[in-house]
C-alpha cells in the first residue's frame, strides 16, 4: 500500500533533510558569490572593457568578432559616467590654471 503523504520512515526523513540542507547550502553559496562586491566589481570591469573595445572598433571602423559578446547597457552607463567625471575634473583644472 502506497501513501501519498509525507514519509514517516526516519531514514527517508533524514535523507530528505540532508538533500534540503545541500540545496540550501548551494543556494546560499551562489547568492554569496553574486553579492560579493569584488565579484560584482570584476564583472562590471569586464563589461566596461568590452564597451571600450567596442568604442575603439567603432572609431576605427573595425568589426566586432562574432565570438565576442556585445557590451551591456550597464557597461555603457558606467563608461559614460566615468567620462563625465573625467571631463568634470579636467574642466576644474583648466579653470584653476
């Protein structure tokens, strides 16, 4: 006779608890990796490098290789914000001089 409800066998319950703990550990590890500031900074850095390479190709007229990923929107935003900061600093220095 089979039961459709949860098992009452202690060995099966312990096995289910072990599986659940392993899944939870994997989930926590993945979230820790995603939320680690160093990992996020490295990911954004790689995206910005791809955007700079794409910008360089647009200026020189080169074609992006098919195996190279397209720059993300976030990379263009970070690159633009960085350029704005640099222009602001240069503007202040020119006004002082």
